[in-house]
C-alpha cells in the first residue's frame, strides 16, 4: 500500500508543478527533487529516479488521453496532437499497449 500512496502523492506534486503558470515548465530533475523532498525530506536521488518520473508523466498523459476521448469530440489524431505526439500511429500503439484497447475502441466502450 505505501507504494500506491507514494505514487498518488507523486502524481499530485507533478500535476501541481505542471499547472503552475508562474514558473517555466519544470525539468524531470526538478519534478524528481520536489517528489523526493515531499515524500522523504531530502533531494538525494536515492529514493526516486528520473525513470520513475518519466513513467509517472507517461501514465498521466495516458489518463489525460482517456479523459479527452471520453469528454471531447476530438479525433484520435486531435487527441494525439493535444498530448504532444507528432505521430498518430505511435500514440495509438502506446495507448493500446497501456490501456488494452485502441483509442477508437476505448471511446466506443465508454460511450456505448
């Protein structure tokens, strides 16, 4: 359970830092350090590595993709572009690998 709790805390910290319109977009190092400081009281790099932050960012991106597919009329290509993907096919493969359904199949399953 601590692993899941820590992941949720990391998600909240990352989300808050990404939404801060008064600071430039944070680097992975800054995100990792903020998470480590909040969770462990230090920024030593011993507890959270940059790859963990990359995975968290990727998972957040896929959650946002689900939200866009659920709540907008954007095409799959539009969702891919909104998430920063240049290649719709690459986005679709990543989404399918993560969610278990293609973006179109996911949209159909949610909307009925």
